[in-house]
C-alpha cells in the first residue's frame, strides 16, 4: 500500500483512490443486486465518489453547492428510471448522495478516511441484506412495533432532557447515566433479538441458546427445563441450550465493562474469559453428544425494547448502585461481595455496570470490582443450575450442574490466581 505520508501529492492520490474504491464497492453491490437498474452501477458510483473527493480537495468551500448541483441530474435520472422501469425505490438515489459525502470524507483527512471506510462498508452490508431486512420487518407484530416506537421516542426525548449531574434528591445518582445504561443494556438484548428474528425459527439449537441467552438467559433456562418435563429424552439438547445461554452473560459483561470502564477490562478478562472458554468447550461436547434427530422448538423470544422492563432494570440498577457504594463504605469489600451475590441472582448487568463505574470513580479498588463482578456472574450461573434441577428433569439438573459447576470453578480458580 502506498504510504500517504511520503508527500502531499502521494497523499492526495491515495485518498482519491480510496474514494473511488468505496464508490466502486457500493456500485458493484447495486449492479449485482440489479437494484440500480439503468440508474447507476459499477461505473457511476466511483465517479460520484471522485466528484465529492475532488471538490473537497480543491474547492471545499463549495461542497454544499456541489452536492446540491448533483441532485439535479440524479433527480432527472431517477424520474427516468420511474418512467421506463416503474420502480419508485429511493434506495439507490440516496446511496448515490451518500457516496458523494463518503468521497468528500475520504479526502478530508486521515480520520475522515477511516470513518468513510467504516461507513462505506456498513452501507454496502445494509444494501446487500435487503431481503432479510424486509422479511424481518414483515415478521414484527403490531404490538412490537408500538413497543419499539415508544421506547425509541422516550430515548430520544428523555435522554437529552435529563440532567447530566448528581442530584441530591436521587441520593447523588446521575439520572442521565442511569438512563444511558438502560438504553445500552436493552440495546444489547434488542440486537440479539433482531438477529434471532432475521435467522428465523429454524436457526438451530446453538443460536437458540446464544440469542435466547442474550435476550434473557433465565427465560431460556426455564423454557428448556420445562421442555424436558414434556419429553425427558431431550435432556442433552436442552442442557446444551441452557449452558449456551448461561455462558453468554460472560462476554456480554466484558462488552459492558469495555464501554463503561476500559481500564478494568484487563483485570476481569481472565476469570470471565476462562468461564467462557470452559463453558464453550463443555457446550461443544454436549452438542457432539446430542443425537442428530434430537430437536426442540425454540422458545418465543419477546422484543426486549419494552418500556416497563427497561424501567425495571433502571430501578434495579439504581438500587444496586446505591447499595454497593454504601456497602463498601460501611462494610468494606465483604459488603460489596454480598451485594454482588444477591444482585447477581437477579441481574448480572446491573452489578457489572455498577462496579465498573465505581472503579472508574475510585470508590472501589480494581480488585474489589473484579471480584464482585465475578461473584455476580457465579451467582447467576448457580441460579441456572438450580432452575434446571427444580423445573427440569433429574438428568437435566445433574448434567447442567456438572457443566456449570466446572464453569464456576474455573472462574474461582483464575480469580484466586
């Protein structure tokens, strides 16, 4: 690759080629999908990207005018496309306009070039998944659409309006931070839900555990346990789903820590990583032991983008945050660990984010935060084993307990080390 730092001319050529490459990438997708038709394709999109790049390079002050000027021929071409092909879709037209901006960004700076690469890749992926996206949209029920719309509106309206400071009336809590964490945690579940809906009900037992665990590992465990009471021969495949759903909370916690307090990640990565690896290996063995004719219907996944569960998580998170902070002041590390175990039975996310935030503020040490997060994860894992015993068959409970017991021991071993 040419080093753009060797000189201004070489750098300009490099960024021009980058802009053309991004345009070609989008243009090839439009032509291969036959969505562009006679409107634009593999030759037009690189030219459009170069247009934006050249204007940005030599006439940056007139870029808005240049984009507006391009709208005229694009509109004429679009009208002609409607007239001759009867296709009124706006996707290709909008993609063309965005490509102009990507070309300008690629030329603007090195940072702009990086963002243009990420944006161009994301746009290409979005354009290429037309059918799955439309199928997913058609599968969404009216109640789910209303729930998602309400939550998104509340996020867009409430989040900016909340004060970004500690309030005495809330015992020192920051309302915007709490709501932001609600959006973040619920968004992780929603992403898994979208994946599950796009893959469809035939996605297989492996993804049933992964997706179900991301949305609600407890609900997945309960569902699988109940299925073994209906058909005891399914205990292998149901145990696999329970174990998979249970270990999903560990990488999920690592993601939350990376967002809230990246400095804590290296300390927590070893015990949670060990629990993930041991659980994944055990799940692989269970999958191998599962007979090919053993099938189980996945549980009905509900849209996690609902206001009431989101608010409930917010209340739990706020309570855990307050209790953990005061427990550390009054009882030291032992108070934090007791809080972590109790709260971990209900929700690992709340304790993970709480201790990550307290460690970032210096309210608790890195060691205490790490131990507390692992304790919360262990408590939640033990709860899954207990649910398998109580709600499922004896075989399911024994198998899940052995596997999750090994997972817990691995976490404790690396925590002690």
